[in-house]
C-alpha cells in the first residue's frame, strides 16, 4: 500500500515542478524590435482606437526603400494594424459602420492610398482580398520632425471631428474622421432613459442636453420633473427645470426654479454650483426682461 501511495504522489510532484518551471519561464520578458502600442480617444460619444506595433528607423532609409512606393503596407509591424470605431463614422467623407478594420496603405511620394479592410482572413496584406475593402481614400503626406518609432495619434478637432495621424521618420499622414455626435448622443440618451431606476443626475443631464441642443422639449420636461422628484435637496434639478421652463416660454416659472436653485446651491452646492453660478445669474437677468 505504501508503495502504491508513492507511485501516486511522484507524478503529482513532477507535474507541480513542471508547472513551476513553466510559470517561471512565462515571467521572463524581453524587449522586441517593434513593441506593441495602442491609442484611443473619445470624440463626442464615439470612441476611436488603434492597435499596432511600432517599428523603429534604426538608421535605415524608410520611404521608397524599406517601405517601397506603390506597394501595400500594413502600416505598422508584426501583425495587422487595427482601427476600431464604437459608432458609425465618416472617414474622409465616406461612411464606415461601427466595428474594427485593418488599416492598409499604399505609400507614394505625392499621395498615399489608405484602405480600411474587413480582413476576413485575418492576416492583413498577406491575405488581402479586395472584396473586403470598406473604403479607399487618398491623403497627402507631409514632412515632420524626426520620429524614431512609428506612432499613431488621434487628434480631436471638435466634438464631431478628429484626425487620425500616423507619423514615422520625417513623414506623417492624416485621415479626417467625423461623427454625428448629436444623433449618437440622442440614441444613447433615449436608450438609457428607457431603463427604469435611473439616478436623478442621469435625468437632469439628459434634460440639459436636450435643452441645449434644441431637441424634444417634452422629453426634457419629463426627465427634469423626474430629477426634481428624485432629489429635492440639490440645486441642479431645479436649474435644469428652470432651463426647460424658459425653453417653453414660461419665464415666471423659470425664474422661480432658478431662484430655488440659487438658494440650494448657496447652502450646499460646492464647486459644482460655483461652476454654474454665473450662468444662473445671467439667465435670471435675461428672463426678467421677457
């Protein structure tokens, strides 16, 4: 029996020993020539992300040599470069649905072709299928300061526009991305407000967005009312209700709610109230003239 017990224990010990070795090996990390990188930016309510690997110049001649002109390039290293949009967007004026796409470029001295491809085979330029192309656009390369490692940047221009920029060596390209922020926000708000049990701040914020963007004032009034009922002690629901009433042309009611907001804010509004205090005062002066 003792011999049998030993026979059972020995394989377990060996397995644990091998697992320990495997885990120890897994912890070893070495630098790679083209490290992985990612960048993301929210434009309005649209998140744009790029995942790529970043090659270095290393004293090599890049354009027209290492990266030949007129040939497809994965615009990164190691694996296909991916761009992801959380909502539908327009890329250089062409519609692109929400999702992830492989970026492929065809560099040339004067113009670059930028391709967004569904990449159904998953290996970018090495398994490229033209029928997987979503869009092709042309952009103009520009000279820039030296950058040793390839990098992507997403530069916001407004809450509706960003430029997706690739820089490497002394060259950059930029692709304009636009999104219908108002439509996306409305869709998100309407979906979110359809869920019972929202917090008072959610209702107030939704109402404020509708008021500020000249949207359905009846919906805004409903949400503002819910907010005031859920929190009768905070100035913000009263201030939102004041704006709703003013939008409806009910200036006496707007003034009453704004004054109530002032009283509440002065007591316990803190910095949140201080940031809105001037707007409330200005609005009151304007509404009293109506």
